[in-house]
């Protein structure tokens, strides 16, 4: 598989709002595989579809990397795919030091919620709820911002 290139700022695509995933066909599965492959190639904690040029409401997270494990031996259970996410609840603003693959080498302090609860779909179109705290919460908010055309420099 050819891994898609990263879209970097100031590409205007990063400011667009992504469309909801309606069809979970082989093209969608290929998009998710591309997201995972690019995220792992960059040794990143997460990656949203707009960052590889696809305006679709999907992102992937590297749970092993989020937990601080630097091993590059990944299993399917280490990857979380989040489709059409909606934040249902949030609690307690904190300062977060963030970087972004779309801004190579840049870090900013951003206000984020320490805890969020989302409802979403997985890559098999099955609904789920997730309550996340700390780093996982911050990453979910960062990636949802990408789906909404919001960049961490805006916060």
C-alpha cells in the first residue's frame, strides 16, 4: 500500500470541515489503513483524515504510544479508530503542551478539557461510548478539532 503524504500548514484543506462517514465500504477501510500506516510511520500518537488530505470524520489513535510505550511492535488492539465522534460531556480545563504533525517542530500550550466523554462509531460501524482522561482526552479533542477545521494554534 502507498502511504499518503501529510498535509502541512498553511494548506487550506486543514481549515475545512470534514464530512460524516455514511458508507463503511472497502474505500473507507483503505482510508483507515492509510491513516494507521501514516501514523505508525511518523511514530505519532494520533492522526486525523484531513491530515492526509481526506475530509472525512475519522481519526486513529495509537494507544500504546499514548501510554508511553516506545515499542514499535503494534497489534490491532493498540490502535483505536474513531468515526463520526461527538463530544457529549467535558470537565475541567487544563494547560496542555501540544505538537502536531501538520506543524513540524512546533509546540504550543493549549487549553483542553482533562476529561471528555464521546459517542462514536468504530471502523465496523458499531457504536460505542468512551470516557477519556488526561493524555487520551487531550488527543481526542485535538483530533476532533482537525475534523472541524480547527488547528491547535487557534486555541
